[in-house]
C-alpha cells in the first residue's frame, strides 16, 4: 500500500492509485523553470491518501486524476498570483513540447492554416465587401476565433477544452451548410427572434433540417456531435478531465501528449476545412478552394477524403 508523505495509509475506499506515467510532467513552484525540464515524482499522488481530503464526487474521482503539470506535491500548491504564474510557466513548457510534434503534423497544419486564411479574409472583407448584413462574415469570424483558440488550447495540452470549442465550430458549420440546401430555412433563421431560434434552430433541429435533403450536407453528424457533447462538454458521473486514451490517465491542468495533439488537430483541421470550402465558394475565393482541395488530396486520409467530398459538394451547391 502506498504511503503518503505524512505517513498516512491510503484509505481502502479510494480504490487503486495509478502510478504516474513516464510522460507525467511535474514542475515544482519552488524550483526555477528551466526550458525542457522534466522531473518525475513517483510520490506525487500522495495527497490522495490524505484522509482529510476525501473524494467529493465519488470514490474514483480524485484518485484517478494525474498530477497537474504545475504542481509537485499537495503541500506545495501556491495560491493567488503565484498559482497563476505557475499556470503560465506550465503552459509555456507544454507549448514547447507540442512545438516539437508539429513537424509531423504538416498535413493538418497546412489544411488548418489555409482554411483559417480563407475565413479571416472573408470575415474582414479583405478582398471584397459584399455589403448587406455581414452575417456570413460574422459567422466566419466566430469560427476563426474559435479555431485559433482551439489550436492554442491543443498546443497547451488542454485537449478536452479544445474539442469543446471544436464542437461549437461544428454547430456553426451545420448552420452554414443549411444555408446551402435550404434558403428558406436560413431566411427564417435570419429573421427569427430568440425564442424562435431556440425552438426551431437548435443544433438538433438544424441537423434534422439538413437530413431532409439526400444526401444530407451534414458537416457535424449526429454521432460526431453526440460524442463531443458526451466526452468534452457535458459532465457525467463518469467524467474524467482531459483523459489521455493511450495511458488511460486523466489530467488536471494541461499535459502534453503527442497522440492527443494529433487527434485534436485532425478533428480541428477537418471541420474547419469543410466549412471553409463553403465560405470560399460564397465569397468567390476559388483559388483558396483549389488550394484546400490540393492539400486534402495530397495528404488524403479516409476522413479527409470524406471531408473533401462533402466540402466539394457544399461548394458546388453554394
Ligand atoms: Zn464588408
């Protein structure tokens, strides 16, 4: 049985305490931040054995979470501005580790970067102002900001939080898809008050409207949306924050993981690339459509092929 630093035994009802994986990064506030520093603390879970800190939400909740990147021991957790300074140091460290992975994620970054360029140009009327209410421009700007935020969160090792934002991008993407296949529905959405929007144009209703058309122009499908809601947005009794599938380890605070970063950037680039194709078509950015198609075909994976087919059809029907 593992002993805490105070010598207390781990209560039986807390269940097994996992050993921190080899990738667990510990940073003590008492130690100066050194670039690339990696310290391993096999006793770093000792606070879970503290009988004065019972699990508040069920016996498995705290004892299954790994050590935050910014903390070394439970006795060394700073408060106030010192805590925030530690958060920033930890995020900078994770960002540096993520940067080393980016060389092998060229395909995702090419697609994402080109798609973001297109969205930025449309959102800011960079090439041409089409006048009117600038609704598409505003939606493009919202997607751009969400995507940039999701990218930053992914580089910071906050993968669940990044995927939460990607879910929001999926909602907007479906609304823009609806504008392609159902002009009447979009006109109604534009003219609707808050109550009508909630009643008739929630995410489920928009997917239902899209599915009336065959084949359905769904960028965020039912299954995709359900997974993102269940795992990364809504809390359930089984919620484990920032769970890294490869190690079955949850994390409080950001923690770098190459596979998780790759997965998140794959999701982000696919959904942003798909909606960017439609936006490009609306804004006559044919050169960027060609560029996105070229990137997808060059780096073709099954999911990117699906996205490309969907987006190409979206662009054709816009
Ligand atoms: Zn304008």
